[in-house]
C-alpha cells in the first residue's frame, strides 16, 4: 500500500510507523487526531526517497522477530527494565511510553 502511494508522490508513514500506529495500545479516541497530525508532519517533512540509513532500518524492521504473545518473549525482565534498547514489540504489549 505504501509503495503505491509513494509512486503517486504522496507522503506516507514508514512501515515501522504504520506498525506502531496499528498496534499501539496507547492510541485511543482521545489522542488519535494528535497522533495522526504528528505522523503527517513527519511524513511530509521526510523526502519521498528514504536515505540509506532509513532504508536499512526499514529492512531490519521487516525481518525482525516480533513475538505474537508474551509466552514467546525470551527474557521479559530484561526487556521491561532495559530502556537502552529499542524493543520492537513495546507498542503491542503496552510498554511503549505514553503519547
């Protein structure tokens, strides 16, 4: 979907941003408009062609392992208390900081 709109020169969310938008438990009826305004601002400020680092980040995210349920998380305590790392499934579990 995003590739189609990119070809039409429409600013779009990255795959990661779209994933976070869909799965983030902190997004609700009260703050969705603010979230979308910020997402649109990011998308329009970004060039249509991603830089090399952004392309790499997109591909890494597409290939990353994201647990489907908490029993698939190997080291829960480390993931919860280690703020230095970016955990890809924070938005799914509700561990992502509030908006």
